[in-house]
């Protein structure tokens, strides 16, 4: 199924970011280190492409370290872009963010020329937690569900460092199906926008092909392998976790919730759901499909 989620308040966020970008020196884009490309908002990229950008791969402690390094190297090759990996709750991470921002905008310092940074990110990437760590107190609202921050806030980190917070943004249209699934797995879209069983099956499929041992160990299912069907994996997980309906049938919905929660709470281990090469392939395929759709629409109009 295609996963789409663009609540009404995100239209306001789009307008607010476009307006604020007119007077910003650096954009801090907070990404989920477990899905770096999928947690990028194309809307943001179009709005601030001319402004130096710091890609902050948050939740690095939950991600595959080798893949995180691949993503950092990938982002650093982009124009006027730097990238770092952090854990939002670690104060040293916030110091790295501030230092990197000052490097990207060395001409902005002192009371007369304060550095103006705008921090953005899709829901549930840990943006508010990072802000709270940076300022040392709870100023930004935090929460486990998508769409907690809905209004712009200006925060003074120092006399010459102003931070503008913005609401979380998603894509108006998610053209890469794999990104939709990854965002759903990480909890960055509302529950009403996804089928949890479908999402869990996608996660199982990815894990068995990339992190098989982690999947086997978590659910004590060493007898299952890459060739085992995803449905069968979910049925066995249901039995292992006691998610059984009357008559002895597997409760797939409950098992799906367990698998997703296990990923989000890191008990499955340090996992990253995409590599730069994988995402490039997904994006190319999605763009080709999108072009075909547009061509078909144009043909229908001509007729």
C-alpha cells in the first residue's frame, strides 16, 4: 500500500519555513540516522537549497554505525552541506551542532551579526529533544507521536546564536514507496495513515535480507531464514510472544505491533533501513513510474 500523510497544519509549516528562510544563515535539518534519506523533506530542500545546510543524523546510537558513516560521506559531497551523527540526549551532540553551524557561517558572529539558524525535520526525528538539550531546559514540546510541534519558536542559545524552531514537515506526496514504509516503521507518520500489519511485513522482509541474525535472536527463531515467507515469520513471532486468538490462530495485528515497537525501542539492535545506493535505486524507479503517470495524464487530456 502507498503511505501518505500530510496533515493540514503542515501547509502552515511550509509557508512559515519559506518566510523564515529569507533571513536565515544556516539550516539544521534533523534526520533519523536509521532512515537518513527517507527522513529528508523534499519541500524543505526546494525552499532552502541556496542556504548552507547541516544534516544532523540523530539517534545514531540506534543505527548501524557503518551505514551511518556511509551517509555522512554521501551528504558531505553535496553543495554547501555538512553532516554529523549525534544522539540528541547527549550534550556533546548539541555542542557539535553549534560548532558545525558556526563553521558553515563564519561571517556571522558577535552581537551585531548573530548567527541565525533554522532547525527543521519531519515528525518524530528527535528535533525537539535536541533543542531542549541545546538550551539546557525544556522549551520545545516533545513527544513520541508525529506532529507535536505546530508553531514556530525563536530560541536564544547565545547572544550571537539565534535558533528558530519550526513544525515537523512531511512530503506532500511520498513518491518512493520504501520511504513511506520506513517513515511508518520509525513512527514518523500517524497511525491512521498506515496498515501496521503491512508495515511490519515490510520490516521483516528487510530485516531477514539484511539483519537476519538480529531477527532470529530476538524471537528465538533460528530455524527460519531468508527463504521463509514474511507471513510465516509474523505467525511464528505471534506464537513466540503469545499473540494468539481464540482457536489458536495467530493475532497478526498484535504481532505487527510487537515487531514495530521492538524496532523503535532498539531491542532488535542497531539497524539502518537504507543505504545511499539502495535509496538511489528506489528513487530512480519511483521517478520513472511518476514520469509514466504524468505522461498518461497528459495523453488523456489530449484525447
